[in-house]
């Protein structure tokens, strides 16, 4: 099971901490190898997929699509405000 049985505020806090820590560790390493724009796009995709699995913990197609959209919104909001 994913985190879907926990309160929404807890899930949001975990998601925010996860995204920020993951991105701050990986982004400097990746951007040395490739351009910054490409690195950010790659990280965005990785964040979306991992966060989707982390939160929802389900693997059927509809749940993954729904969670990818949801996770994308969270990531866009956090990245836009940081």
C-alpha cells in the first residue's frame, strides 16, 4: 500500500520533503553532465513517476495516470514557489 491511508496533510508534507531532497541532491550532479533545461525536465519526469508510486502505491493504468496528473500539479506548485 502507498500513503493513501494517511491524512492528506501528512501526504503533502512527505511529498514536499521528498521532492525537495531528491531534487537538491540529484540536480547538481545531473546538470554537470547535461544542460540545465534537460536536467530539470528529466528530474521532473523522475519526480512524477516516483512520487506517484510513493503516494498511491498502485500499478494499474488508471491509478497511475490519475496519480501522475496529481503529482505533476504538486511538483509544479512547489517548483514555482521555490
